[in-house]
C-alpha cells in the first residue's frame, strides 16, 4: 500500500516550478575513488572540493555557500569550513543518508535565487575502505547515533538484511527472480568496464552473480554495493553566471525529497518507496516525464534498489521492474541507460553515494564521459536513497536543449 499525500505536498512541485532552470551545476569532480591509502575523509573531501571549484573556473574564495554531511560526524560542516578556508553565508549540514547530496540541491537553489550566496559547494569524502576506523567501528557508531528500537535488539545484518527483506517481498509478490536481480549487477559491470575510474572492471555474468557468496538471502555479495574510498563535489551557481563560466552548464530542472519511514520494519509496503512522491514532484517541477529522460542515475546500493526505483519513478509499472531489466535492457546499448559509470555496485561506494550520481550525470550531459558517452545526452534523472529505503531524493537535470 502507498502513503496518502496531502494536497499541500502534491502542490509543492508547482510552487518550486519558478526555480526551474534558474540554477546550474558549473563544476564537478571526484578524487581518490577506489582505494586511497593514507588519506582520511577530510583530505579526500578537500581535494575533490578544490578540483570541482577549479573545474567551474572559480577559486575557493568565490565559494560562499556550503552543503555537506558525514556518517561519522554530526557537525561535519564546521571542520569542512575550516579546512577549506571559506566564510559561507549559506550552510546546509542536513544528513539524510546517501540521498543527502541530491536533497541539498533545492535549498541551495533557493539560497542562490534569493541572493543569499553566489556559489554553493556540495561535497563529500570518505576513506571507508582504507581508513583507520574499521567497518565494525562505523556500524557501532551508526547504531549509537541512530538507535532503531524495533530492529537493533535482534542484531540484523544492516543494511543488507533490510534490503533483502524488500527483495524477498518483491520476489514473492511479483515473481521477480534472482536472475533478474543479477541482470542489474551485470549491467552495472558492463558500464564499469567502459569507465577507467571504476573500481571493479572484471567481466561478470549472471551465473557469477548467482554463485557468489550469499550475504542475506536472496542477496549475494555481487548484489551488494562496493566498499571503497572516494570523494566528490559539485559547484552550483545561478544559471546566468554559469553561462559565463568555462564548462557547459547543467541546469537543475526539478528536485524533490520525501521520507515515509526510517526503519525498514516501518515501511507501509516493502515494495513501494517514497521515490513515488519525490519522483512525481521532481518531474512535475521539470515539466518532463520519465519517457523524456536520456539516462537514469539511480542509487544502487543493492540490486533490488534499481528495480524498485525504475518502478517508483515511473519507467515501468509496479512489479514489472524485473522484466524491465532483462536481456541487457539497462546495460550499454539497452533501452535505457542506467548507472553509466558502473554505479555503487561496480564503480564507487564510499559509505554514501549520492554525490557521485550527480557527477556522472554532469559528465554525460556535458559530453565528457569518454568511452561510455551516450549519443543522446540532454536530460537525466538522478535518484538518491538514504537509510534503509528511507529518505528518497530525485533531481531532473538537463542541458540548454532541455530548458
């Protein structure tokens, strides 16, 4: 079952429509994706931030807005400001998990349009793979910061077991198969093989995914995202300013965020996420439909995510996600280009992946994606997920052709 939305929520996209295309992504960069031994979260973040600012043709002194967050630090924006040496008049430290960086867009757009700031840096870095803090320490820190009374007493293997619940229910309710889940992983790997930045580029077959070590039934290790290091950053400016900067502007046409639950056990329906709400509002703000998208960059922490989000964002009907991805349909040359960098499953996933979705969309829309570059690249939908199918944030981006 789905959540009934008040009319005020349904009207939110119409209210935000005035912001459509008023702000653009002027700079984007990654740093240290894969393994970055000897570096910590802040070092990675700072290097990605400087690279993104330089990509925009700006200096750090031009940055007067900041949006950032971290899994392990609740007041992360403060040390980031110190390390970057900036004095922002706009600060957003909202933490919604992996969707945060997509959710940071609309508040930043409002601040830019209001004249509160002129250039907003959205940035993230994590040395989750190579850092001194072990993965068990990170899990313990998350439990301390975010106690979940209905689930933690049973010590589930989170987040994998939560997503496994959703996958198992989707299989039971709609007949989705493990082979269809495996199609998602194989497609991601095929894109990764075209991306020199991707962490895993070895060949991968359906059979490889099915025979891989089981993590939490029905999800095996190849159904689960990577654990890597990495940092990413983007720079936002008003559209009129972006047109005078070196890179082709990537316009933000729509953005919305929704959350119906924190714990997986509190979802009204394990097969329906609040992406149905964020997606509908973002597309309404953009004045576009899923059929108008040249690509979809979807938060694929697990293979079930891609199937759920294809359904919830409107690329296919509920229950048809498994059949939608069959036969290489979301792989290179398929009917819909999905996660063209290799996604969190094969490219990069340093704890939170949302900013990398935006960066890949920017690279494709600029025509700067190298061997994996799409022939059609004027529109993109980017979708971030946080928690255990909890917070959902959708953005619709486009080139000048889409304005």
